[in-house]
């Protein structure tokens, strides 16, 4: 399976992947997250145009997982990592994270950051296994603070969340 930038015609598939992956949140008592709509196509198109919407494609070249990223305060911020449940637990998310890390190193970006749920097994504990660690409030950059405020306004802070970082 290859990793490549998503095609503009594949962006609705990214939404489908996120919806399917999000259903697992229902099983752990987070139905609002399961029902949360993916980013709109025009927003995904911005990531695609910037070259920071990567997909892991199956043998038929159809996306089964994706990662989108922003550059925030000098770090590559992983905005979303989603793997379709039919392809989960095969290292797809990790390979996308490693691809993003290689991209960041090539661009002279020294770290990856993300914001995630702390008590969801496939979120913070998973990212810890991928080399990320928790940032305390004093370590948050202005951009990460702004993202946390935006998330809180969207209601995501109903469940514990944290910022994490991985130096490259």
C-alpha cells in the first residue's frame, strides 16, 4: 500500500473514512463524537492544495486511511488521522504519522503536535506508543492554545483532551 497526497476527487472518500472510523466512539459512550461531521470538502481541499492531505491507498489505489496536517507555531500539527475500520490495526495510522514526520524533517520542521482524547485507547495511549508526550499548559504555544479554545467552543472538552508533541 502506498502513501500519497489525496486527489481532489477523493476528498469525499476522506469524509467517508472519518465517519466510519468515528462510529467506534459510540461504543465507548461518546455518541456526540461519533455523530460529529467531518471537515467540509472546501477545508479538505485546502489541505490537499497545500500537499498536506495524505492517504494510505489499498491495492486498488483507493484511500483507506488519511492524515491532514497544518504548520502551527513552527511544528507540523496533525489535525486528523483516520483509518477505516475495515483496515484498522494494520499499522496504517502509524505509517501515515511516520510519513508526516519525514515530510516535516524534509521541510526543516522540528516537531509534530496534535490534540487528542486522553482516555480513548486509540487516541492518547496510541500516540504515546508513537513517541508523543503530553504538553503541560506552560508548554502550549499560542497556536495550540487557540486550537484548544476552538475545540472547547465546539464541545470537545466534555471529555479529557490534551496536547501532545514528538520531537523529530
